[in-house]
């Protein structure tokens, strides 16, 4: 697919279909803030691998967590797990896609375990090994850089780069124009997590009351999902005024600034005395998690996607959960079966019912550190990085 007119030609140095290539990448180093933008070497695809030219990749909080070496992830490493682009090469065993196909990349699953067989790919029995090990399953890494071997295969893609190696279970073929393709990467994680939490994981009821804790991309995607399900009350708790405003635009019926609510559960119950039917916690802050549990009404469900500090105890009081039949539900990837759910999300987007693009701001990949600062400081909700 590359040619002399390709704007990526200065970075993508092809040396033949069976030889290593070079590409730009954002590399996370231990004890170093932010990412280094540099040239790295990427191997040609193995028989089961797909080489994708990345056109856009979402910046997710999960990338920043693993950039610290959390969970023992091997650094230095190329992260990135919300990629979208065009297939360049395929291994001999690949049949799902061919060069030239447009794809969204998502999490990796095995396709052979009982969870995958039942459509629960997000809970694949080998999810940690396939997504968080930092290497291929044979122990090798296809990436190397100035520091030698690099951690790779993050979510089966490591797409903070101009080129990424991925797998058939990771890619979903899509039919969109190039400019749309550039911003579709977040459908592979953040958007499908938020929307899927409402439509799949918690399966919220029409007419119900939903509380969303946090107005980032996952929380606001949850707002969109709750609106799609025609929930009567969609309450968003978010400290940044611009995000509260966008939440209302996307379908929230009311917002709360937590800085002005000394007791969040009391503020919620002042308007909703029986509590909420569903709470969706995206912040990972223990105090917020406990407040969310205290807002639940009878048979209320607390869905949790925020990553809390290690050792955080379960929220709420057990006697309350038993008395009122409440439940806590951990959620990964919105319980998505990507080959089914991502096309549904794209159809909703084309129909104007999934306006996730209102959250998106694009940056060149070499400005990843500026994108991180802008997200932290509220100037951007969802950064999408564009390799050059």
C-alpha cells in the first residue's frame, strides 16, 4: 500500500516482505516521564500475524498505567491498544483480511476457550497472557529500538507506532473512508467499554436511572449508551465544567460538580430518594467507588471499570447489599464480542446516534506527551494520535 507519495515514507523503510522494517514509535522507558519518539525496528509478520499501517490510535488511561511498569509489564516498550489502519502484509495462515483492507484493532482473545466460544471474548481464559505479557506467546518480541529488545504485543498490537503487528482475533474489517478510519481506534477499547457497559454488561433498562462517575471518554461513552437505551435519568458526576457541558450534549439529564457536593450520595438521593438503578464507576478513586455504592437503590447494580490502587477493599456495606439485593459487576471491554459489537457501533456512528467524535482531538504521534498533558488538564477528552 505504501508508495512514493505516502506521507509516512520518511519513517516506514520497507526492506522486503520477509525482512525487518523500521517505523516511528512512542516508547515508554522505566523511570522516565512521558514517551520518547524514535525509530524502531519491527519484524515481518509470522504466519499468524497481520502487519497494519496505523493511521490513528487512541490514547487511553490504561496505556499510561502500563507505561509505569504496572503489573510487571516489561519496559522499555511500545504500548497503544486503540489502533486503526490499513493492512500492509499478512502471514501465510491469515485468511480473515488481506492487504488493503481497512481495520480497527481491539483486544486479543484466543478463540478456542469456553469463554470465547460463548461470545465472551473479553473474558478469554488467556486474556492476561495474550494482552499484557509484553511479548509474543513464544517469548520473542518483534520490536527493538535504541535500548535493544522492546516490550511489545500490548493488547496484541502495540499501536503507538506507524506499523503494528496484530492477529485475526484482534482486527475487525470496516467500510469507512480514510478520514473516518483515522479516528475509529477508540471503538476498539474506550468507546466499546462505555457503550458496552450499558448495553451489554449491565443491560440497563429503558426508563431507569443511571449514575456515571467520571466524564472522561469511557464515562461519556456510557452516557451515549444510556441514551441509546432510553434511560429516564442519566446523572454525570464530573469536576470539569467543559466535560459536564458535553455530557449534557451527549444525553445526560443532569450533572453534578463533586467539589460542590460534600456528600455525593446525599446529593443524589435528594433528587432520587430511592437511589439509582445503575452506577458506572470509571475513575478508579476509592472514595468515588464507595460513594457510588452508597447511591444504589434496591436491586441496584454497580459496574466498575476504573483501576483502583492495589489493596482497595470492596465498596459498600455487605448488609446493605444483601438487604437490597445489590450487586457489583467488574467490566472488561464492555463485554464485547468485537466482530459483532464494533460493526454495530460503526452503524450507530454512521446513523448519527454515536457521536463519539465530539470527544476526539487529533495530534501527531510525536506530540504524544502534549496530548497526555492536554487530557490531564481538561483541554482534551480523547486524544487520537496520528503517525506521520
